[in-house]
C-alpha cells in the first residue's frame, strides 16, 4: 500500500534536489557571464536570471530542514550578488 505521507516526503526530497541543482546551474551561468562579453555574456545572464526566478517561484513550495534551507539560502544569496554585479535589478 502506498503511504501518502511517504509519497509527499519523496516529492519534497525530489523538489529540493531540483532546487539545489537549479541554484548550482544558475550560479554557473552567472560565473560564465562574469567572464564573458557580448552575446555570450547576455545569454548567460538571461539563463542565470531564469534560474533565479525559478528558485524564487518554487522555494515556497518545499519544506526543507533548517540545514537545507541554510544551504539553499546561501546559494541563492551568492547567485543574487552575482546577478546584481552583472547589472540585474532583483526584487
């Protein structure tokens, strides 16, 4: 029999893994943009910004532990700083 609470926990776990991966990928795009010029920089800024927006949209839908939240918050703060350095205005 499928336990609804274990299914919910699994969805939360997968969602958290997605957000961690999204944060790392978006930060990688921001790092590349910081070292690039022209169209390559613009494209990587856009990709990093999209990743940031995904993180902001879905963060409220997961239930991280305190440690997970702290790690994710640090990644988001780092990404936010890099995007601001790249001239992005963030809410």
